[in-house]
C-alpha cells in the first residue's frame, strides 16, 4: 500500500509520519500493493483533524475523518473507522460471492450487516440555475443538498450544507 501523508496548518514530523504508516499499515493486509492511502493531517483552532481516503482497485473509495484534541488519537480513531468500513465492505463482497447451500438460518444477515436498499425514488425537473440560486432553493426546501444543472457549465452539480455552516459545490471532473 502506498501511503501519502500531507499536512495543512501543521508540519508533518517524522514521528507523525511513522505513526500514520504504522497504523495505516495495519489495514494494508486487506488490500493489494497498488492501493493508495491519502492521509491529510490538519489543525483547526485546537482541533486535530485526520482525513483518510483509500483508493481501491475498481475505482472504489473508502473515506474517514476524525477530530480530537490530540493528533495521535485522531489517527488511531480514523484507522478504527476505516477498519469498520473495510470489514463491512469485505463482508458484503464475500456474501455476494458465497455459494448457496448453507441452512437458511445461517444466511440471514444481522441488521447491521444487511445491505442498504433503495427504498424511494424521486424524479424532478432540473432547471438551469447558478450555484447561488441552488443554495437558495435548497434552503427554501429545507434540504441538506440540492441537485441542479449549472447554467454556466450546463453540467449537473450538487450543492450541500457543510458541518461548519457553509456550503459546498460538487462539480463533475471533465
């Protein structure tokens, strides 16, 4: 596994880098060598934030973020979160590829192992608008995100509410 560690508003010391490599290396056993882990360490006020993104084969992404008062604790917590997500992902893949033949009782997944299902589909007309208009429309509807066609680029975009009270814009990469 290739581990890329970078810092924002913090210098990544050798000790921090070694801790990241040791902890992230723990989960590398689940993946092939060409898997990439991008780890971003940042400090916002007195909060130490660790963001981890794993780029898996087949284009899948696994992402986790943790915040605490200690950078080492944030690293440990983000690795635990990644491990939970990986176990869930591996269980799902294993269940799909498993041959039938086990007794019916054993095949029933527990509620936390059950695969999420699409339970509702909505269709709506998407009208071209600016991102600012989309934010206004999202707030009027009381939603946390809004899909729209960007009038400037004529592409489908998404605006969303961020945890810090600001808004985010998702645009497709061309």
